C-alpha cells in the first residue's frame, strides 16, 4: 500500500540548468519517488513520493550528497531560502566587482605596458586571485559536471581559462623554450581574467532578473492575521490563529482581516472580498452569510462561526495552488547551456585533432606549431561572447522596458512572451479602473439645484461602499453638505434623514418601493438601460417623490479598447475573466469587442481556464492585478501584473506594467520579440568568429598560404566578437515599439 504525498521544497545552491538537471536526476532515481520536477526560476523541487518508503530527511540527505541542499522545514522554509539567496547574491556581487578590479589593470598591462620589466610576473600575480578565488566556482562546478559525464558553460569557462593560464605560466618561467625556436613566448593572463570577469557579470545580471517567488508566498501568508478574538464563555479572548477550531465563535471588529472561513452568527457589515472575487464593491453581509479568511471587514462588527481553519481555508488553498503551479513548470534550459553542451566537446575534439595532425604532418617545428595551434583553437573558442550574448541583450531590453514603465523581473518571460498567442485579461482593475464611480446622473430637472447638498450629507453618513462614489463625485463638484437631522441607516436598503421637516432617503430598489415613489417613463427607460449595461443604480428621493437615479459602475480604462485592438493586430487572441455578474461582464466585453469571456469565476476557475487553453496547445499570458488572479498568474506561461494592483500579483508575475495604461501590454510583447531576436543575433555573432576562426586557428589555411593564427590574434578575435555582441545589444535602444 502506498501513501503518495505532494510537496514543494526550496532548493539551495543551484545556479544553472545543469544544476537543475543534476537535482532532478538525483531525486528521480530514489525509491518511492513517483515524479520530481525542478524549477530553476523559483529554485524549488516539486515532488510526488511514497512517504512509507522515502522520508523528507532521506531526500534532503541525497540532494546534499549531490552537492546541493533542500529545505524541508515547513515553518520557515521561505525565510531560509530568501536568506540563502540574498547571501549568494551578495557573494556573487563581491566576486564580480573584485574580478573587474583586477581585469582592468590586466588589460592595460597587456595592451599598453606590454614592454614593462617583469610585466609577465606582475600579470601572473594579478591573475592568481581571479583564477583561484573569484572564479573558483567555475572549476568546482565543471568538475561536478565532468563526474556526471556532462558539460556546460562552466566547463568551457574552466577549460579555456585554465589552458590560457597554464600556457602563460609555462611561458613566464620557461620563455627559452620558445625563444630557442625563434618564437615569442606570449602570455594570455588577461584572457583568463577577463573571461572570468565577464561571465561573473552575466551571472550577476541573471541572478538579479530572477523573480523572488518566495516573497509572494510569504505575503500571501501574511494576509491571514496572527491572532483572533475568540468568544469563550461570553468573553472575548485574543488567541493565536493556530488555536482556532471548527465551530469556534470569533468576533471580527471594523477594519480587521477575517481570520478563518465561516458564516456570520450575528451582526451586519460590508466585507471587501476583492482579494478573492476581484469585485471592487464591498459585499453586504448579514447573519448566515459566508465570509472567507483574508478578506477585510469594513465598518460593521460581527460574530463569525468558523467552518474552515488553518490549511483548509480558501486562502490557504490559493497559497498551496500557487506553490504547485510555480513548481510544476519545466526547468529553464538556457539557450547558451543548450549550445555549449554540444559546443564544448566539439571544440575539445578539434583542439586534440589539431595537435595530433600537426605532430604527424608538421615537419621540423611540429610540436611548437601543434601546441600553438591547439591553444589558439581553445582561446578563440572562449565563451566570452557566449556569456555576454544573453545578459547584455536582457540588460538593454529590461532597461528599455523600465524606461517606459514595463518592469521585467524574469528573463524567462522574455523568452516566452514572443511565443504567446493568447492573452487572458482580468476585468476589474485591469480593463477597468477597479473602483466604483458615478457614470451618470438622472435628475428631475426642477430638483437638481436643491437636492445635491442633502444627498451629500446623507451619503457622508452612510457605510455603503457605493455611497463613497457619490460623495467623491459631489465633492469634486464643490458641493457642501446640508445640515440634515435624524439620520437613520436602513439595513439592506439604504439611509434616510430629515431636512427642514422633510424626509429624504437614498438607497436601492427596495427602499424606492417602500416609500412608494413613482418613476416616470423617461427615467425608467434610462434606468433599465443602465441596469442592462451592468451598472448599479442608487435612488434618491423625498417622501414619495423620486428626485434622482444615480448610475454607478467600474469604468473601462480609456486605453483598454486600443490595447485589445493592438493585440489582435499582433495575432494574439484576447480573453476576459471576471468575478462580476454575467450582465456586467457582457457589457464590458461588448464595449471592448472581446468575444471570449467568462463571468462569476473564482480564483480556481481562472486557473482552470488557463489550463484548458494550455491543453489546447495555446501559449497563454495572464494579466491581472489582484490576489484572486495569483493562481492563474502562476499557472500561465507568462504572468503580467498591473502596477496599481496588489503586491501579491506583482510578486507572482514575471512582468509588471507599472502604470495603469494598458497600452503598455502590446509594447511589452513587442519588446520581448525584439529582445529575443537580439539574443539570437548575438549568439550568431558569438559563433561566426568561431566558425571562421577555429579552422584558421587549427591551421587549415597553412598549407595554402602559410597563415598560422597566433593565439594573440585569436584572443583579439575573441574580444572583437564580444564587442560586436555588446554593440548589437545597445542597438535595441533605438528601435521603436
């Protein structure tokens, strides 16, 4: 009998796709493991295993034996991972700075002061810290790869720098070996140090670009308060959330976050559920109505009877699903790692063949020519340009994006966005402004001047969220409140007040009918029209006379229609999801020309919608602004958050549009396509020198022209390839989006 459990554990000490592969292979070979996927972007292991066969402690031990580490403590796993990532970033930053501190004088010595006395010895002293301190991780990781029979970027860095260093070391102490043969004893210390400095810089840039997914999980957890007011024997007692049980009675005060899922046992209030439903208007709650953990109570106070606590709440399930969605993504296999996996063995083979061929056919100076040619092959195959190809393009692309308010936090997003053919847009706060506002006044003309101050006074005393929209609109018109008396809140209906002996009221249709106020045909026609458009209507009257009807809605952003049209021009299908009702959703979709939409969806429904599209072969980008979008954001191939939304959405998302201008969305896709195109161009330039230079370095032209590439020229060609890559990356700054 099996006891299969699903877990997501943070992984430490990974730095490349090769590391992720190593951890995966280690885990998948363990007895009891059903499935194991490593997500390099989130530094996490998502695993299904039989807990009767394999324990978390045994799993951790095996990962440690492979040279990595696993955090199996559930209480503070996120904090431990964040601390390790911060420590690693600071260490990498320090190494990069010091590597460049040594690389700059090394370049000057090799190019300007090459005839200075003891210059080779000085360069040797400068090269030692770069090789054995700042670049030691390349050699350690290359050795790990070698033991596993694989190669990656570290292999190429370690190989080229060690050959250049050892060859230079020999020439420094035994120059007569070459001078006696009529050759100059060149040294290439600068090549070794500059390679290390450039590649460290690339790794630093990549580390900065990684999304901090653990921070998003921590903030989600922070939505649930630490304590609650438990009612025990008629008295309130402050207890820890972990002590609450199903059936407990809990007092929730105004402004507090609701600690558990449950139903109102007594009391009345309005609850902001936007973090779950995405609906911007607070929901009225009476006895018997359900409320969810993490949502925010507004002005009223009530007693809640707990129905779900701890890990069973809706909020806890959202946290778990976000973790699973992030962990289920396939490991990121960087373009350069793919290429170097083939490139390194090929270069090694060419170098060895070059040496052998020269020894056999080289004549009197066969050994000298064989060694120089073999070293030239390795030097010209230096990964400097390869190391720069991706990070420089990303650096320029991310910088350009930031300049136009597009924050790209994850390099994977740039790789994926160019493939996106479907965009799923949340409605509230993404396509719309995200807050209720007055969209239309319908006044009886003879009452407009005298009624607004009374309406303002009444609504200023109201707790209803729609009242805030009316108050803001009237105050923006410069209206001052009248001195009303005998204010009364009518639960579930509205408010009423006295002014100069007359009764005035503001509320919903129930209150209109209670006062038996009649609605003339012209007003009724417009009210019906607004209701069909999904707008909320508030009625204002005096006694049995209706004075005004106010239409309130969440306005569509001015740039939404243009952004949707632009996405279509790019060949991208546009879909809309919302927690709002069907009438409201249909009205917004019709206004924006969106044919594929769903209304009344919860967070899990949004994630399922994204999964359905992915199962149909679509590459999906999810755009949202709330916690209710976080599951779908984590599940999507590319996640995009609106900067005016919650911190949770922005932390989960790969890309954040800092302003509320939705026209930034098509620009983000164009930027992605341009940047990825640039990366491919950079890789082409990085390799074109190798494709041309390696055969020349091997001596292919020597029998025909007597041309034998000197390692110094090979080093210059390598440097020129790097310059080409950098200049090509900078050209992105002048391209229009």
